[in-house]
């Protein structure tokens, strides 16, 4: 439960920006109630401070900005053996999610590790420090690479996960990334896609960003299902968790011909 155990590197504004509503407006509300200032000042300041508290809680707890993610479905790699690709691994929230639930697996964490996607000083070293804190560093390898053009062999992974990455790549980039994931999965392999869902949680915590389309406007399962299935993968389960749409897909098993 401790939000300070790991350092996933999301910047101050994403992590703690709500303090700017909580502290000054909380103090203003306190003064207004105590000193009998006009009611609209007391009520207005209280509402803003309360929104800040709720927003901070949403970001830290249901959205887990500074903690490993939670596996949204037990069906993902239930056998728990083999290799998993974490595409766009960043500082490791999804890699740790997999290894906490599937400790015998090995994760290859691939990321551009350049450009800005919310994580300050995004480096493979930060991911490895988090893996060490979780006690799983010997099951993780971090590699610089492009999810839309992976330097990895065909059919070499039992599973793949990608959290909050493919929704940043635009339509063409998303299609290329899903095609690459399909290519590197073994027959029967599974892909867990997690993307931002501007739902009530996100709208409450980050209303200004949603309003300005920062999270890509509306999204839905059908759009992502279409993109995944165009690559040849088959979606077997879908759902939501706070701030997130997730889809679980499988690569068709090639059945040996019967003679
Ligand atoms: C919002 S962060 C998500 C990181 C991590 N999956 C998480 O949930 O905390 C997006 C990540 O995708 C990476 N990324 C963006 N485009 C990429 C690409 N074409 N190939 C590999 N990684 C990419 C960024 O460098 C960044 O680390």
C-alpha cells in the first residue's frame, strides 16, 4: 500500500499536482469558516480542496501511479512459465505486475527510453532499481528498442503486455506495434493490452487534461478489439479497471494435421 516504496518517475504534476488545490484552498476554507468570511468563499474553497483530496487519492490508489499495476485478469499466463515481453515498459509498473503474480516467468522490458511520456528521466536503470526493490531483478532484462520495429525473433515469447503505450502511438503506430507483438508471440501466446480510459476516475482526477483531449478523447473496447484482431490475434476477454480499458488476446494455436 506504500506509494513511496518504488520510484516509477511520473513527474510532480501527475503525482502530487492536487496538493496545489488542497493546501492553499484548504487553508483559505479554514480561515473563511473560522473568521466568518462570506459563505461563498468558504464553500467554494472547501469544494476545491475536497476535489484535490479525492483527485490525489484516485491517482495514488485506484490508478496506482507510483505502485506496480494489478493484473486485471487471472487468465493472463495462468500457467506462469516462459518469457513475457513488456512493450513500452518505462520504469516497470507492468513488468512488476507480471512478476508479482507469475514469479517463475522472465520479463524482457523493451522501451525507447527517449522522448517524454510522463516519466522524468526514463531509463532502464530506474526500471532495474524497481525490480531490485521488488526482489525480482534476476527475472528482468531491460532493453532499448522500438515496439513498432522489434529486433526480436519470431514466436519467441509466451506472453506480452503493454500498458499505456500503444494509445500514444497514433493509429498507424498502434497497428504496427500490435503486428510486432503478434509476430513475436508463440502460437497460443497471450497479449494483455492496457490503455487509458477517460472514465469517471480520470475525469475526476484530471478534468483539465480530459477536456483538452490529452488522453486521446473517447475510446472503447470495439476500437481496440478491431485493431488487435486485424493483426490476427483473437480477443478472449475485455474489461475495465479505474482509468483503464484492458483486452486479453491470444495467438491461434497451429494444430498438427491428423493423418
Ligand atoms: C506512459 S509510459 C507507460 C510506462 C509503463 N508501461 C507504465 O505503465 O508505467 C509510456 C512508455 O512508452 C514508451 N514508448 C513510447 N513509444 C514507444 C515505442 N515506439 N517503443 C517502445 N516504447 C515506447 C515510453 O518511452 C514510455 O516509457
